[in-house]
C-alpha cells in the first residue's frame, strides 16, 4: 500500500471519530468546544455550529476513505489504520476536553 493511502486512512479515522461528539452534542442541542469558539478549542460553540463542524469532519473522513486508494474494511491493514487514527484522536481529545468537562479526575491517595 502506498504511504499516501496509509496516511489518508489514518486521518480518515481521526476525522470520522472527531465528528461523533460534535454531531451528538449538536443534535442534543448542547454547546461544545470547536475551533471556532473563543478561546479557540476551549470555549463553547453553539449546537448549530457543532452540527456544521461534525458534518464537515464526517465529509472529510468519507472523502479520505472513499476517494483515496481502494479502502477495504475487510483488509486488516486498512481497518487497522482507520482504527488507529480514530483511537489516537479519541485519546487526545479525551484528555484535552476532559479538562473542561470533568473527564480528567485526579486520583486521591
């Protein structure tokens, strides 16, 4: 597999995973952080902005897996790259947004 396809599938996983919290928050009518908030990535954006941002991420992820190479969900390498991209962004965002939403609970000894 060409490296460009591997990179595309990795980032497709990241974009598809990133679409989930934005679409869910938007559809539920809840504000959530987006790159358009003030301060950037920390402040809250409207539910409508989150639907737009989530849909944009979904569209980019779709383009990256459907228009670059021949993505095959049954091919282990393709699925691993997609999953690794999704897991990577999910872990990063859990730590980043956990600071604002109570997800980074410190353990008391």
